[in-house]
C-alpha cells in the first residue's frame, strides 16, 4: 500500500500507550490497533482530527505517501 501510517511513531514521540490514546480519543484499542498496523481501509476526518488533537500533531505526521 502506498499510504503508510506512522501512528506508532507519533505515539512513541509523545510517550503515549495505545490504551491511553484510545481513552483520550474515544475509540476502542482494537480500532486504533487496526489503524496503527495499516490494516484500516479508511479513516474518518473526525477520527484523524481527534488523534491529531491528542497527539498535538498534523495529519501529515501520521499519514505518509510512499511509492
């Protein structure tokens, strides 16, 4: 897949666990794990916005295009 999810990188930079992010964003750890591993088929803008607010980052910090 050409879109790479760097959620684990941003979580590590912020020293935040999947469980902690899950609670702050309001998503299940399973759904965040699916997103983190790149198995998600899509992501809602509202979800991306919530993650960016909690991690204090930009969407481009999480999503990356690679050929």
